[in-house]
């Protein structure tokens, strides 16, 4: 793995592991093939998912950095490892939506597929034990998860990421329906972390509407690996 040595495991999530490196400022992000849905009530493996998500995330992080979005991406080391900046993660999942789908469709009883006149930003509290409940800015600020200035910055960056990625994928025949982003502090500054891939975004083929993301796994639609491969191919990963 080139010049970077993986040391102790500092965190293991459902889809990734994070290892310390010789540099206290940097971590190694390892992408697994494990797939979970419905808060890990459904489990499985998506063959080569880790390889695809690492490569797809690299493409998106490089593009975002070029467009002025600060991210934790340093470089991709090999098929399954990415070198990233160490973050103090903000325990909030930021979701941005362009088209109604998933939990929004369910909660409001609206059919999936309705385009929104402008993006909607939502906050969820990162807690497996509680099933990631939806919260609002007040909870985030008053309960001390982030300051108002940090919330404002996360919203600004979430909308910027959406504004950059949406046309990029549109040019490649993909609708960015919605996505989940995570942010953290690096030396006190809010930057984008985690990964951006078919696990964390909904991607629909622009002409057929075919789902090219983790919903194929969640909803047992088949051809799961093919969807990840297709997204990787179209974005040039
Ligand atoms: N999402 C995610 N992790 C989560 C929940 C949601 O990456 O724990 C992503 C999901 O893939 C989709 C977007 O966030 O692109 C919005 O998800 P939604 O709230 O509709 O929930 P879901 O239907 O996935 O339960």
C-alpha cells in the first residue's frame, strides 16, 4: 500500500474501516463489500462494491476540491484504501434532495419521482441505536452537536456539493435524486468527510429511470453489482 502504513483500527462502520497512520493528522479509509440496509436489519455483500465506491468517491472528491469544497480526501492509495484527513465527525447526516424518493416519499405520502422546484436539506442524528432520527437545526445547535456558524457552513457546503455533482452526473445521463453527506472538523474547520457513492446517493438513469444505486440492494431489484459498475464507468472512475 505504497508508503503509508495501516496501524491500529480506530473505527469500524458498516461499509468502511478507519485505520491510524504514522501521521496523527491522517487516517486510512478502507472500503468493504459489506452492504446493510434498514439500519442493518438487512445484510449482504455487493461484490467489488468497496473498489467501486473508493474509485467513485475519488472522482467526486477531486471534482469538489477543484470547485472549492474542502474535503478530507488526500489521495487514493489502491483499490480499497483512501488516505484522508482525520476528522472530529459532527454526528449529523446531511441529506439533500432534488427529487422525491425514499423516506420523504413515505413520510409525506407522495409518489417517488416528483422533481422538487428547489433542493431540500434535512438533518438526521447519527445514531444506529435510534435509527438515525430526523432532527432540525435547533436540535443540532441547542444540543451542542454543532455551532450555528458550523450549521450554516454545512448547509452552504451541502448545497454547493449538490450544485457541483448534479450537472456533472446529468452530463453522464444520471439524475442525482438525493444524497447523504457527513462533515467533520479538521483543526477546527468544517470539511466534507465520509464517501460519495451509490451507497450514499440515489442515481437514476436519465432516460429509463432505472435505479443505479443501493436501492437495488435495499429493494431486491437484482443486478446490484452492475449498477455500481455502471456508475463507475459513467463518471470515469
Ligand atoms: N442515506 C444514507 N445513509 C443513511 C440514510 C440515507 O446514505 O443512513 C442516503 C440514501 O442512500 C439516499 C439519501 O440518503 O440517497 C436519502 O435517504 P432517505 O432519507 O430517503 O432514506 P432511505 O429511503 O434510504 O431510508
